[in-house]
């Protein structure tokens, strides 16, 4: 499951493919059953706090680990 903490900067994933979007935010609260309150920093709902399930969130460190910039 998601192991996020308050203050983590996250990107919101799109549905159904799970790719990160340009919408980012900061986790401000943790609810039950792996739901997190995220204050959005960009996008249409900028400044609002919305709940997201763990599978809709992606941390910056996860993006850098899975980046396609590696030379093969």
C-alpha cells in the first residue's frame, strides 16, 4: 500500500494508465484505509484540499527511480 507521510510532495496519476500528470500537491493529512488529503499546488483546483487513494499518488522520488533517462 502507499507509505506516504505528511509533507510529502506528490503528483496525481491519471486514470486508467497511471501516468503522472502536471498536477502536484502536498500531503496534509492521512485518513483511514489509505486515503490521503492533498493540498493541490497546481491545476484547476489549486489551493483546495482533496482526498486521494494511495494508488492515485506518485512521489517525486518514485518518478526519478522509474525514469527513462538511463542509457542502454
